C-alpha cells in the first residue's frame, strides 16, 4: 500500500508538471506543426538573470523586437558601419569640389637684391581658379564616389542584417536554455520522488537496497545536469548582452515569444525566394555598386587622354610702400593637351578595366552563394517544422511510457531500471521538443535574412 501511495503521488506530479509545462503550447498545436517564431513557453517570464541582486528592482522583460531594436541602435559594429557611410558621403563632396571655383586670399611682402623694377614689394590679392572642362574626369570621379557611397550603405545594411539575425539566435538560445533548465528541474523533482518511492519500498521489504542506491545515483547525476543547465543559461544571457551591444554583466530578462505565424504556413517558392534575395541582399547590391564604381574609374582614367580647360583671375593692390595702394589685376585662360604620359594613362585604363572584370566574376560568385543560402534556409525551415511535429509525438509517447513504467513499479511488476529508462526517455523527449521549437523559430528568421528582408522592421515577422 505504501508503494502504491508513493507511485500515485509521482504519477500525479508528472501529469501536473506536464500540463503546466506545456500550458501555452498544447499538444494539438504541436502535432499540426506549429512553427514560425513561436517557441514553447517552457520558462516563466521575469526570471532573475545573472548579475541581478535579489533586492534590486526587477528588470523589465524584453521582447524579441525590443532586443533586435536595441542591438541595431547600440551594437558597435553598426555604429562603425554608419560612420563609414558618413565618410563615403563626404568623399562625394570632395570629388564635386573640382567643379567649383577655388578662391584664395593672400597678403605678403617681398624684397630682393639687386633691386628689381617691380615696385610691388607689399601686396594683397584675391585669386580665383575655375575648371571649365577636363574631358569628363571630374564627372567620372563624382560618379565613382557616389557608387562607393552605395557600397558602404549596402555594407552597413549587411552589418545590420547580420547583427539582427545574431540577436535573434542569441534570444532564442536564451529562451531554449531557460526551457531546458526547467526540464532539468522537473527531471530532478521526478528523480527525487522516485528515490522516496524506492526508500519506501525498501522499508516495506519489497525491493532490494540496490534500488535505493540506484535512485540516489540518478538524483546525483541529475543535480549535476542542473548545474550545467544553470551555467548554460548564464552563458546564453551573456551572449545576448554582447549581441545587443550592452556592457558585460548588464542584467537582462526576456519575455517569452508568442505564436505569430500560422501552423500551416509553408515556406516560399524557391525560385521566387532566390529572385527576391538577388534583388535585396546587401551582398548582391554591394557587388553591383562595386562594378559601377569600377566602370566610373575606367572613365576617369580614359579622361586622362583629353584636354583640360581652366580659367583664373586675380585682383589686388601692390606698392613699394605700406600700405599698398596701387591696383593690380590678372586674368588667364589655360588650355592643355596631354601629348604623352609615357604609357601611364594606357596602363591605368587597362588596370581599371581588369578590375571591372574581376568584380564581375566576384558578383557572379556572390549570386551563386546567395542562391545556395536561400535553398539551405528553405530546407532548414521545412526540416525544423517536421521536427516539431515529430518531437511532439515523441514527447506524448515518452510520457505515456513513463506513466506505464511507474505504474508497473508500484504494483511490483516492473523494476527501477525500467522506471529510470522511461524517465530518461521522457526528459530527452521534452528537451528535443524544446530544441525543435527553438530551431524552427530561428530557421524562419534565418530564411527572412537569407532573402534580404528587414524582418525586424515588422514585429509580426518576429
């Protein structure tokens, strides 16, 4: 009777734990393949994170959208990339300056021996130089600067996309770590309950002392697993803090993700997804901008063969006494034609054209790599969704097996090894379900990133 009492309590605990653990993710939904960005709410919100004192004010939980938004605004990689965009924009102004008048003011005093006939020992003047035509070289350089600015913009967008998806991975890694921690805590509680059952049966003389020792060993092993699970959670918190660009040790709490996608939603058509990726991925757009910049460099090099026309003027005063009062002026028009550069211009043109060819080959390699990444991402989404369904069925069967094994042990038909194996299988099934849902959520975000979508701008994509 005592064994049946403990077994009944253990069965009740298992049923209650299973219901509370998966309250927010019913088996029926898991069986239909609920995926997207929803991860089963195995861990309760508001959990104290590493570095937060018990007496301090609780940290407001951050949603996935909050985490990604903070990372985009504070991650040092993005800050550096934006600075590069600003620098590239300033280089456009530098290239344009060649088209505009250059005005200088100067004042000075000269003297020489023997005395010259030039009375302007003291002088003050304002000069102006204006480029009228340089065969299109300045226009080509301005166009090149604009294209290089586009390159830096796409590079910054690529960094933003990389930081965003990295934050998504870190977020779901933390959610997964907390869920696995709760699974380990549940496993420990079940193991301790089984130890009590074994001790009760041993006291009643229905089992051998070996059953108690085996149960004690199992409890010790699960406690070690709990230490590792707690360390994994702290590691996941630190990784998320780093991904968001926060100072090390900053207390962070995350809200559990909600279901935002239909369980039956299918991945996009492969060719349509690849086409979208080729038109939106920063790598592809950057490759195109690199080619355009190189073509502008070819035009700038070819302009070295063309004549240059410029005008200049100067007005001022000069005299051999101070202050100078005698007006002076000068105007000029310069027309220069390059006759020979010793082959330098021709070599520069050849180099620029070779660079265009090289960048064209690189762009094709980028397109092929992007297409492969999109293909892999779609396969990963399909696989992850199928894994969610399989993991849900595995968890259902393992739970039933656990209940049967515990019932058999209570009636004296089964043995402690059978219970241990069933409980281990149940724990592994819960862990597999947690990982499957986390992987499914991450895979959907990675597919969006592979297609070049700014998924963080729309919270329904998170």
